[in-house]
C-alpha cells in the first residue's frame, strides 16, 4: 500500500489518499513543463493539462464523499468467521463488501489479522458494481493454540477516475480463541456416522471370532457367517411351519474405557510443519476420543510432564467432548523431563477398571526408553497400553537422498543410526508385550484410529 498512498492536507479529508495514477500524471505534466522551458509552444497546453488534473482530482473527491442513495454509508464491509479457530486446519474467513454508491468502485481491502500468522498477503482487490455485494474468501491456518486478536477491516475505495481513494474502517478489535482441531474431529465424526472412515485412510478390519456381546436373533440373509446360525432356534421355527434359518446377531462390547495420556515434556516441543508434536497429539486425542464415544465407549484424558496437569475421568455424557476440548485448549509443553513414575502412580490410583491407555510421547534413543520402561511395563500389566511415538520424517527424507561427498556419507550414517534406534524401540516394547505405534506426525490421527478399531475388533478391550 505504501506505493500509492499520501494523505491529503485538509484535516477534514484524513481518510483521502492520492493514488499512484495521480502522481504519474503529475510527473508527466512536470516533465512536460520542464521541456516547455525549451519549447514555449507546449507551455499553454501543459498548463491546461495541469488545471484539468486538479479539476478531475477535486471531482474525484466529490464522488467519493458524495452521500449514498439511501442516505447511509456509501460502503459497508464486515468480516465473517467462526467464533473459534481450529489449530492446524484451514479456517475459512469471508469479507463482505457492499457498494451503495451510484457508480461501480474498485477496492483494496486490508484485513488486520493477528500477528501470529506473520502474513503479508492479506490485501485483496475487487470490483463492486453499484448497489451490489461482493464476497472475498481466504483461509487462515493457525499453528498455536491461544488467543488471537484481529484488528480493523480497512477498505480503500476508488471511483472510476482512480485519482484518489477513500479509506473506510469497519469492525473493532476482536479476540478469537484457537482450539484443538475441532474441524478435523467433525470430519471424522461425519465419516464414522456414515460408515465412510475408509475415505480418510481408516482400514476395514475383519473381525476375528465372536468377542462381542449377543444382542438378538434374526433371519439369515446371504452374506451372513454360517457359523452364526442358531440351529436350535431354526429347529423350533421349523416345528411351527417356518423353515427360515435364523442367526445370532452380536454387537460390539460397549462402555469400555479409553484414556489418552499426553506427555507434555520437552520431547514434545519438536516442530513439524509449524505444529509441535504436542499439538499433533492433542488433535489426535480430540478425534480418537470422539470416535470412542461414537463406538459407545467412554473417553478420558490425562496430561502430564514433571507433574500431573489435568485429569478428565472417562465418561460418555452429553457435553463430555466440550469438556475435553476446553482442557486440551489450555495445555502447554514444559521444559523439564517427564516423570513417568508420577504417571504410573496416578493411573493406578484413579483408573480402577482395565482400560485402553493411548500414551502419546516421543523416544529418540533406546536409552531414553529404557529409563521409563519399568513404569510402562507396570502400566501394561493392569491395562492395555499403546505407546505412540513419532518418526523423524526429515531424517527419512535425508536418508533417501544420494550421497555426493564423504561428509554426506558420514551424515547419512549418523542418520541411519538414529532411524535404527527407533526400530529398536519398537522391538523392545514388543519384547515386553507392549503395543507400539511409530508414525509420521501427519498420519498420527488415522494410524491411532486404526489401532483403536483393531483392538476393538480383536476384543482386547
């Protein structure tokens, strides 16, 4: 905007700015007057041109400050967005511009977005016909939870002459909270309700055996498992003159407890595509908890670091997801090392029923795992424990690049050592009967849902 705006001198016209077109025309006239010093025949036409430029500028001012047709403001603008933003997701923002002038206008709109976004591309140009409304759409992707403060909506309006422009300011300072990605949660919720989770990458898992609760008997239909035929009930029906086969119908075991345990220690501060590992874990927790409720299980939450931060008991009441969302909104990473002994003692004291514990943490070395392994083994003794930790995707990309120098070979050797340690961590957990999930951050939610559904299908919880 700095290329075209210079304030007028009149205190009554503080919202009026001269444009680049005016200064280019003025420069052309000034250059012509300099040339007219050597060619006097050009002096009078150039003086007339200068006078015409000033007259058109005054006319432009009159047009821009003329009253609207209905007596209200000649231009109206507003920003439309949600009451809260979803962290890590693309949030839609709309700007409505209404033109009440008697002529079409060209606009340049600057939205004063929060400083956290660090964006300089929020200048939008549009042409609005007389008496009509134009809508401008754009998206914002926050990468941190917290309070975001929006400023004013600045709309610079030009008439068809384009020699000046008038600034309008709309709205007021607005605080919008950024919550864990409820947009992602709703997306998976809709897919789960319509049985379309496979579209998001969730696998269809074949059920093994009948580790489910009996619900009712019903007539046999093609495709039913022959092993579910109830021969005694079929024989009784045959005695009444009905020779239709009937089968036992089972339903998933319900009301199981699913707890997400979120490590907030320094190992979760590592960034990936703008989000920290903690934010990925929080977004996945929100989705998995909601899926668990849709599967008629109870969802709970524990966050911890060097001390216990929050506990949400596993429930399935109305409004429970809002409670989980509010707790996750406030979580921040700590700089100290995580106390897994504290986690174990609190889980033992507060979770009496055997539950699925999904532990979101990160281990970079085998030694780091072995320090916490005694507490993980104790947790796995009383509960079904799934340890979720993260692949270093940048490290994997580095390993796939060809080595051009001796230094590259050395660096790739070190990188392979770290990648091998991750695989050793998986094997070490398997050796003690602890389930693990090594996943890239961007696939965390889908992979965690797959493991939860796998445990459900196998009747492990």
